[in-house]
C-alpha cells in the first residue's frame, strides 16, 4: 500500500483536473484516508467509483470561502438549531461523494449520528449547502452541481460567484433565482434568520 507521502507525490506529478478510476471502488475508510493524505486537493467520487481530483484553489476562493464559513459558523453557534461544516464530504443517495464549500445540518440529524461515525463523511443530506465559484469552474459544471444537490434532498443551496459578483439561489421545484451583486443574502427555510453580508466576498 502507498504511504501518504507517495500518494501526495503521485498527485503532484499529474495534470489537473483529472479523473482516476481505481480497479475496485474505494471503501469509505480508504477514500477518507486518501483525502487526508492529499489535503488541499478537492477530491470527490462518482457513483461508479471514479475519483474526481482538482488542484488546490487560489487565494480569491480561499478568502471568499473563509468569509462565508465564518459568518455561517458564528450565526449557527448563536442560533443553536444546527451544525455548520466547511468543506465536508457528503455521500449522496446515488453513491457519489461530494464536498460542498459549506454545509448546514440540523441538530436532530447530527445528534442521530453515532459518535464513532462523526469522523467520517456525512451520510445524512445537509438541509443547506453553499458553493463558491473558483476560476476553473465552468458555468455548465456549476449548474449541474447545484441541481444535483437539490435532487439529493438539499432544501436550500447558494452559488456565489465572486468573479461576476452574483449569487444564485436554488430551491426544490423552482427555477434558480439570480441576484446581481446583493449586499446581503438572507437565509430562509432551514437557515431562516441567517444574513450573509457580501462585501467581504466581493472584495
């Protein structure tokens, strides 16, 4: 078996983004170890076991994601109805694994997860997710990604595009709503009461 150092070296030598198809789909434990051995890379899995790997994101993405996750975390701690996660792995009903920029899971769902399973990927679908666009994302790819979250059972999803300074709101059974350079994004449904100030994300 490869050591963690060998796994990192292997990825660093390959052009990004890339798709790897293991002979046998990785178990959850093996996938988790692979992700930990290659911190900084975005690693996700398709239903057929193929691994989708992309290079570490740039400074603009990191700045925007930190602004988003810190605001959501602060509100979540005060609100007390759920748990927020930055860049957590989530298993979807089709067997794929995706890692949203941030996710919010209601407290009853979190409390139902056995303590020993809380170091693994989430298997309960978060009620809310938000994604931040980076330079390598395509419009079609992002649209498909957001629709996939809604199809999986997410109740509310935000796509934030710092390059075009717009936000798209996804809800089940509705067409996406586009907001041009909003000053604030107001939560609803599962995160009613959350208000994200957008100034830091547009900088």
